[in-house]
C-alpha cells in the first residue's frame, strides 16, 4: 500500500556531510542556517555525498532549484547564505 502525507516544509536544502567534514566546520554553518530558515518553511538536511566535491567549499542543493548546485565557501557567514537561499522564495 502507498500512502501520501502532507509535507511541512515548503523546500528542502540538502547539505553534503562529506564537504562539512572535509572543511572541518561541522555545525558552524548548518545550525545557524537551520535556525534562520525554519521560520520560512525551509528544512536543512545533511545528506551523503552529493558528488560535486568542491575544494575548500560546501555543496548544497536547494529543492526549489533542481538544476543548480549552491557551492559555498566554508567561511561564508550564515546570514549571507540565508539571504541567497531566501531569494528564491520571493
């Protein structure tokens, strides 16, 4: 049997866990980003390798932009990243 359920978030941002480990920033970016995007209905989820593997950066994928990757330098402040991701919301 297949059932459907209503999703709470309006969008999902997938964050490559391998990139975060390699950049040695762990939760310095994701926790503030999760807190900033939650009121807008956007959920941040860590995933397995996304296959982009940028050097000195982190790969993100926004479900509202399926044909684009977001490559973020690990020193980017969460507030700047939040503004970029909310730009698609309008």
